[in-house]
C-alpha cells in the first residue's frame, strides 16, 4: 500500500511537475538572458543608478541594447564561456575522477570498503564529507555528489538520494567546517573593512566564527542525514533505472593488488605534499609560513586532480586496464564525453550571468533591497531573521558569496554595530542566509553539473526534479541554522575565541 503523502510532499510533487514543464535548461537560460537584455534597456531609459556601498562609485544601469551593450555581447561571448570559472574546475576534476572511475578503481573501492559500512552511517558520512569539503573550495561540489550517487547505486538505494545528500553538504553546508578555510579569511577581510567605517582599529579575524561553524558541522550532518533517509529516499521510492551506461561489473584481475598499490601511491603523493609544506620557505605556504592563505590553498584543485590521476594510473596499470599512454588518454576522453551536455548548458548560463553582472542590475536590486531592510522599524532577533531571509533571497540574483558580502557588509556591519552587535555576529548571520539556499538558486554554477549527473541515472530529470530534490535540504538547513543562531543569541555562547553577539562596552 502506497504511503499517503503529506502537504509538503504534495507541494514538492507540484514543484517538480511545474518545473519539468519549463523549457530545456539551455533554452531557459537563453530566455532569461533575453529578459535581462530587455530589463537593462528599460532601467537604463528610466535613468536608474546606484551607489556601490563598498567603493562609493555611482553605477548606472547599462543597457545591453545600446551600442556599448551590443559590443559587449559580441566581443565577450567567447570569453564569457571560456572564462566561466566552474567550467575549468569541473572539466579538470573530471579528467582525474573520470580516469579513476573508468579504470574501475572507484567501483572496486566502494564495493570493498564503503559497502561494508552500516547503511545509516553511509548517509551521514556523505553529508559530513560534503560539508568538510569546502576546505578544498568548490571542488567538493564536483567530487562528492557523483560519488554519493555511485555509492547509493552500488548498495541498492536510489542514486539521486546519495547525490542529493552529498550536494546538500557541499553546497548548503558550505560555510561550516571543523577547520579554518579560505572562506573564513576572505569574508573576515571584507568584514574588517566594513567595521572600520565605525571603528578604525576594529579587526575581524578568520577564527571569529569558528566555534559556531564547528557546531554547525555536526548539527547539519544529522539534519542532512535525517532529511535523506526520512524524506528524500521515501519520496524517490525504489530505483528502477537499471544498469547505468558504461558501468563496469566485471571483477578485474589483480584488482586487490591494484587497490593496495593505488592506496600506497596516494599516501606517497600526500606525504610529498606534506613534506614540501613543512619545508622552510616552502613554495606552497604563504607569507610567514601560513597555510591560509597560501599557494597550497589556491592550487588545491590541481593538487586533487593529480592525486586522482596518480591513483587511477596505479590501479589501471596493475589491473591491465592501462597498457600505454593511449589507454590513459582514451579513458580521460570518455569521461569528458559524459560532460558534453554540461558544456553546452554552460555556454548559455555563462552569457546570462555575464549580462546580468555587466548591466549592474544585480547591484541595483541588492543595494535598494538592503536600504529597504534598513528602514524596518523593529529590532532584536526578528531583525536578524529578516536580514538572513533577505540574504537568502538575494542569493537568487548574486551567487558569489564574496561579491554579495562586499555589497552587504558596508551597509549592515556598521548598521548593526550601531545597534551594539559584533561584526562577526553579523557576518555569521550573512553566512547562514548565503549558504543554505545555494543549492536551489538556478544561478549557482554547480547546479548544472549536478543536473548532468542526475540525468545519468534518470534521463527525464530536469530543473523541476532538481529543485524538488534539493529544496527540503535548503529549508531544513536554513531553519536549523536560525534556531542555532537564536540559541547563541540568547545564551551568550561565543561564535569564536572571545567573540559574542554584542560589542564589549
């Protein structure tokens, strides 16, 4: 007997049906780009402009239908495509991950290790690894979701649930970590500049949100695991897609020996990296020997890419899958072929985002929205929640966390300081609103890569399927984080070393 769906389940079904009736994603983003072209012309004719709060520069809304706009669209088209940051990251990572997958290493590793873990532990591990993955910046959004799908597929669970669990951790849980990541340093620098508008000596450090982020890792891991097992999987039902294209089910000769060799090769590789990091005046560390920031962090994607290539080669050579350089090239080529749909979609989404940024429409909406929120007549935690929700909505227009904070910080940090709130508290509220809805905004660059992986297991999956799959995580993470922030707000728990909700004195 089929279990009766609740209101939220029925609502998600409606979202999926409506979303899947939208045009193909490529066509949809072409239409959105056309809409931006028209809106830019209308706003420009109305004389709309905005003062950027960070630079003080007056920005006019620029018409894409003007001579300058037409020149921009024509001359930047190829650069928009090739310069789309996630494109290089995704394709580069797929060279390494694809090699490891095509030679059978990932399949063997999953069957011999992860599949022996308790089923409930696998779900929570995926969310946990996804959250911690932001130490490698955006690479986690490329690595964790497809591995999550593959793991669930191998254990007979719905692969889209595994993909969703991994992407929820890597995308919606991006701001949390047990370690200090590059995001902490980047946002702290912007917060410091904004705070010095009020107090020229004020400094926000990368560790000022650390305690809250550590707690967030464990809380969100539990929430993400529960959403997956109690809501997402039951709604997806039993997977009936059958074998996936290109799946390798044969037991390779010397597979165990190849796996051990791959492990040894991987350990040796990371041992060399660590040794270089510990060298005096290491080329991988920053000034004064720092790890964050450093060339190591800046180059983490190539470092991970080389790791996957090394372990893939080690396994492939021992098992006989790779006998020459041609074999290695063949497997890498096959992995890129799988990304053809993603590459086509990126061409359209890159133009749309470039047009939106060039026209200054996003900044105009952000600043005017912030000024409106600044005029709200209530204070206290209700104002903080309103600010979080505002940032969440703004994420549908500007997905870059640092760019959005560069706009918001000069407005809200001084405003909240005048109300007695510590800049690091304001920064934490911002991070909650920014991170939790990453996975449901169509402008999030990694939406298209996840959609491509979804279609590997479900050919009919489209934007509606994607949104209905990720929305429960986004809502749950946002509510959970607001509750956590309320606990810190009312109990006086520190967000980082010596940092509370309020300014001292």
